[in-house]
C-alpha cells in the first residue's frame, strides 16, 4: 500500500494564496509592532518630539486596524490576533498620552528642562513641586 505518500484526505495543504496572505500579514504585523515601539520610544525620549510620536501613533493605529482586519478575514494564527489587539491597546494609550502632552506642552517642557539640570534629590523634588503648581488644581 502506498498510504504514506502524498497528503491524506483529512489534511489540506496550504494554498499559495494562503501562504502569501500569511506572509503579507506577518510583514504588516512586524511593521505595526515596530511603529508602536517607535512611538513609545520617541515619546519617552523628549517632549520636543511629541509631533513625531503623534505621527507614529497615527501610523500605528492605521497599521493595527489593517492587520486586525487581515487576521480576521484570512483566519491567521491567534498569536497575531492577540498581538494586534495588545498593540492597539498600547496605541490607544499613546493617543491619550500624546494628547495630554500637547495640552500641557509648556509645563512638561519646563519640567524636563528643570529635571535635566537638577543634580540633587531636593532639586528634583523642587522641579516636581513647580510642575504640580503649574498644572490646574482639578487635574492634580
């Protein structure tokens, strides 16, 4: 009998279209994750680059939605789906952080400049107190 040769009727080999769709989705997923990480890194780097962080966050949001749709449409692995949803949550948080940084840009810039020059813990505490005083009392 020649039962070990070729695919059995229960196994369906992946078509070339399915392999191509998986490769494109994985490439988009990697680009999405790198964009999310780039947005977070730029945001943490310096408040002066909040515009770049905003651009990267928007790009990450668009890529995340594209990857999510492709993952559901082409029934991609659940790990990609989980990673995409997690990345979209981080992107949503980044949107809030970027909006907050834009609203309080001058106060955060002053805090960063003061903290950069503060050599002692007392000086750092003074910078934080000055920042707290500059933020409206309802948000403290």
